[in-house]
């Protein structure tokens, strides 16, 4: 599955997660501090898929 605007890898993760009965919770990549903590606390994630390209630059 290809999601327009996303690499094919993301599409495969979304498709296979849905087939496994998992729920996709989008998180704004600009979320920081308390906002990010709130999102992760409220959604109680069992796993997180992240793009290293969106992480802090070194």
C-alpha cells in the first residue's frame, strides 16, 4: 500500500498495523515537552514508529 506523500515503508506499516488491529495515533512532529508527554500518556502506546530524519540534528 502506498500512502500519497509518504514513503512506501510508512504505507506498509500503517496497513499491517491496521490488519493486526492496532490503532494509528498521529503525532505532530513539532510536539515537544508537555504536549508530547500528554499525547503519549493519553494514547498509551505499545509501540512507536519514528522517522530518524525528524529527530534532533547533531
